[in-house]
C-alpha cells in the first residue's frame, strides 16, 4: 500500500465529487464536515441538506468510488450525523 493519504489530498479528491442535484462540489457546498484518516482507512463526516435527502445513497457512492481510486485508501466510512437525528 502507498503512503497514507493526507487530509489535503482527500479534500482535493472530494472537491471533484459533485452533488447530483445542485451540480456543485461537495466541498464547495460545505457538505464535508470532517475527515479522519487512520492507516489507509478514511472516515468522512457528510452533512446533507436534509436527513431524508433522496440523493444520499448516490452521494455516498460517489464519495466511496472517488476515494477508493487512490492507492493509499483501503476503506471508506461515511458518517452522516443528520441521519442519526432523523
């Protein structure tokens, strides 16, 4: 496995991931609240606009696909605080 990715590298990748409805990057929209990296495992805190966002699954899949393309990422977990509050 390659070296551990940096937070800046993760943000750069996620800046290319577009919200399917608004067609702006998740980073630009402020939807990426936190990133934790531990030995190739990346946890992303994702804040959607609503707990019942109809595009939640697609957005999560786009995040996973983009990050898993990096050689240094072995696993992606997505935490959605609003989903717990729903």
